């Protein structure tokens, strides 16, 4: 598979700087990096972004996460491998990614679960992290960015 075009962030380098700065800002708080990686993997699965699924699964593996947790992200509700905090973050990530799937894009129950665990700064970190991975997924999917075959 070959990309349709040069990646937009390479064509417009200021966009790359902005997206990298956004990602850095989301990780400046107390939400664990693993939680960010889990939501990045789940959102990428939903959006069908193979580059990001590959990248975030490898990121989790490199961080020492078990295969069961990595494989279980796609079925996190039925999987015993996630904490309540991770479940709340994953539910929030799914709702924010699938905005048009229901009349109430982010149901109160999902919000309340997340807000019961995370403070406002942590919720801000999660929401911006979810938004950022959705941007990357949409760019990669639009241009059909392939997964690197060599590392």
C-alpha cells in the first residue's frame, strides 16, 4: 500500500509542530501515559487507522504492558484486565470519537463515571488526547498512510 500523497503534516510543518505540542500538553498532568496509549489504541481501532493501531499497540508493548491487555482493548468491557479509571477513560474515548452515533454524544453516565475518577485537569488532558488521536486517525485514513514494514 502506498499513501495517496505526502503526509499533510510534512507539507505543512507548522501543523506537525502544533499537533506535537498538543500531544505534549496532554501528557503534562497526572493521567498515566499507559492510559493515553490505551485510549489512542481504542480510538484508532474504531477509526480503522492501521498506522496508529500498530504504533500504539507497540507503544504499549514497549511500556511493558501484557499481550492480554493490548489484545483486550477492543473488548475492554468484557475483559478483566483494566482498572476502573482505564474503563472510564476508554468509555469517554469511545463516546467522544463516535459523536454522531447517539442523540446525546457523551451520555451523562459516561461523563459522570469519568468525572468521578478524574479531576478537571485530568479530564482536560483526556479530552485533548482523544481529540488529538482522532485528528491523526483522520489524516492517516484520508491519505491511506501505510503501516511501516521496516523498523
